[in-house]
């Protein structure tokens, strides 16, 4: 259902993405193809986890475009801390006269009770969101048969390679231009939801934006994204990732609502991440390591030329 494969070995993991197998459409065309694929794969009613964010609105509009039979549910975090995205979700529900379903998600309960249960089953992660992701899926089955979570954005960033600076034969540090590499960091616990679905033989799409390798390739081929990937050090600021995505999405789908980056969880992350860290201190399991996938390797896996070789 999604374009990635993964391998786990002693809590280490790596991702490999499938190669494109047909001509790549426009990004909008591939989003519609992904929605159509979900429609065909679903054994019953689709449940879209609709946060009100940019990615989920994109999936919402695509599912409507292909005439999918789906329910949208919006999770409300503790103290309505994700109020900004909830406002955007409410506007979409109202504009389209779409049935609204607001479901409470108690992060305190997840930390106090669910984390232990998940870890006993072998689901490890260094961030509470990895367990929230599984809760998104579990709760969605109360409303349908095929949950969709709009994860899988290609969150490009820079990795500093200065550790590879050469030392001269006289042990004098030779000057070398700062070396950076563009890629994507997959954090500990990213595979949890995939393992959960496999172990329970459940049908879902937890990473909508990884639905097909063609969709991933189409995003990189949006002219402004293609330009940014060619520019050295462009993604040295994390803010650039959302900014470029926002511009690219609105360029190909202008009716999307303009918004700033906010998911509510960012506002409470320090508080809950500390509680989560305190919770797992009592566990002695080896944590799953993060995995870095360079842009060059990602494009090789997808079957694309290196960005510096494309004319």
C-alpha cells in the first residue's frame, strides 16, 4: 500500500523505497492516484485522520475528488492545545458541509498506561508521537475499516559531515569547506505503526505521502522543490522544509488554505516529552536507532538521476 520497505535487526532499522515503475504524473496527479489507490484497497469505509493541517487537507480534497466513501475524524489534544489546526479543520468541515467528528486524544493516558503496554509488545520509540501514531490508527477503526494518516512528507534537512574533515600528515587541521549533505532523518519508532499493522493483520495507510514511489518522485520534481534540492545548504534551517512544502502545495493546488506550521503537539512537546522520558527511564530495553537516508541514496532507490546531473 505504501512505497517503502523496512528492515529491523536488534532495534536497528533502515528504509528502502521502491523504484518508480511508470511515467510520473504531476504532483497533483499523483496525489489523486494515491487517493484512488486507497479507494481501491479499502475493504470498507475509509477513515481519514484529518488534523486540519496542510497534508491532511491535501488528502481530504483528493479523496473527495475520486469520489471515495470516507469519514473524517479530528483528534483533540489535551486542553485543546492543537486549537490552531482544529480551527482549520472546522472551516473545512463547514465549507464542504461535511460531517464533523472531533475525538479526544488523552496524551496523559497514553504516557501513563499505553506506553508500557506497547513497549511490552516490542514497540519502542524515543518520542511520544510514535505511540500517538498507533493510537490514531486504533481509534480510527471505531469509525471505519481503512484508516489513513497523512504522514510521510519528505522532510529534507541538512546533516553536517565535518567529522570527515581530513587531518594533515603533520597533525595540522587543514582547512576544508564545510561539508553538508541533504537527506531525511527517520527517527526511532518510525516503524512502530508498520509493525503494529503487520502483527495485527490490519489494512491501513499510515503514511499517505509514501503511497507510491511516483508520488515521492513527483514532489521532488515540482520546479521549486527541484530548485531547492540543487542548492547547497538550502535546508540548513528546519523552517525551510515546511515553507517550501507550503509554497509547492499551493502552487499545484491553489485552493488549499494558507496556514502556518502548527500541530498543537509542538506547543506541549517539552511538558509531555519530559513525562515520557521519565516514564521510559524504568525500562532497560535498547532503543531503536535513528536512520539517515541521503537525498542521493533516496533518488537512487526511486530510480531518479542525481539532482546535480539533471539538466
